[in-house]
C-alpha cells in the first residue's frame, strides 16, 4: 500500500510540476527570453519545485538525511539519467557559449556545497548565504539574456508553442501550487514508511527512489526538448536544476534545520556528486556531442551508482 501511495504521490508531483512549467514557459516565451535562459531559470525552477517541497517538508519532519540524500541524488540523476535518455533520441550538443559560464557557476556551487558538508554542516546562516547566491545566479542569467545573440522568437519553440489564455494560465498555477505540496507530503510519508518496512535508511531512499521520483519533471521536460531539438533548453534545464537544488533547496532546508552528512550520505555520495558534475565538462566547455553511445554509458553508470548505494 505504501508503494501505491508513493507512485500516486509521484504522479501528482509530475502532473503538478508539468502544469507549472507549461504556464511559466508560456509566459517567458511571450517575454522573448532565450531558450538557454528559459531552461536555466523558469523551467529549472518549475521542475525543481518537487525537490524543494520534499526537501523542506522532510527537514521540517526531522528527516534531514532524506532531504540531503534527495538533493545529492537528484543532481546525479539530472546528469546521468536526464541527459542519458534524451541522447538516445538526438545528439546533445551545446551551441550557446553562455552555458559555459553557467556551468562553471554550477561547479563552484557544487564544490561550496561539498566543502560545507565535508567540514561540518549547512546551518542557518550558510543556508541564507546559499539562497543569496541563487538570487545572484538568477540575476546574472537575466542580465545575460539582454546580451544573448539568440532570439527566442525565431526558435522552433516559439513556432510550435500554443498560447495559453489567461484563465488556463491561472488554472495551471492554482492546480500546480496545490498539487505540489500534496504530492510532496504523500511521497515523503510513503517513502519513510517504505524505508522502515524494508530496513533501508531514509538517506538511501532519498538518494534513489525519492531522487528519481522528484526528477521525473526534469526527465519529461528534457525528452520533450530533445524531440523538438531544443538542446540549449535541455542543457540549461540540467544546469539550472542542479543550481536550484544545491543553492535553493539546500539553503531553504537549512533555514529549518541543519543538514549534515551521515553514514549513508557520506564522502562517497559527495564524490558521486562531484564526479557527475565534472563529467559534463567536455560536453559544455568544448561543446562535444553526447551521442547515443555516451548516453548509454551514462545510463549504465547511473544504474551502477544505484546498485552500489543499496
């Protein structure tokens, strides 16, 4: 029964996250923001909303290990799974040089996050600092948009999108914001009960099952972007989601309670987080293609990562 509730809660998260993303993307497209910036900000925030609610609620309920595991697991999932699957559809190759700068921001944030945890914990004041960095990241992304050579109106997304009327937009926002906390509550409750029933720690559940469940909106968005050949939006979504997870979700959770490493979420998990971030360097910095073979390798590595955690 707990598994059924977990699946049901995940479905609510995915559906609600999709509603928010569709509404947010429609608004941003009307404002003529470049695809990469849309992925970095609007879509990244929308698809990371499930992780945010799960992380905050888990910390509020005293399951900080689950929240931390979800953050780390989601970032690893974003790189290996979220990029691995779309690469089976189309070669993923960056064409926006602005991604390079934002990739280095992501690496820096990941390193700072890891240092905080390795040498102690992420407390209230460090949480405020992380949220402040997220605000700076969003502002620089918007500033870059004004100087971007890409014109959103000329992209295929603009051509293929269907404008949402005002009432539909409002409905999407309302149902999205109602569904996300509801789904998060169901996922957290059922995941904790599952962990207790099969003897698996909350941290491992957060690193795997919850991380995959809350990353489904990113996967759905990335597959859709791959089908429409919107690669910059896809890559921007991955980088932006990882930034929101590390700075926004960890920061917000730390305002409720400190986040610290446990026996299950230890150095190995941090090493996996750093490795999954660094593996993107040749594809972002040197604009190499993530072709089908590399995508399959990503998926095999991800499956190995899941097996080793258990």
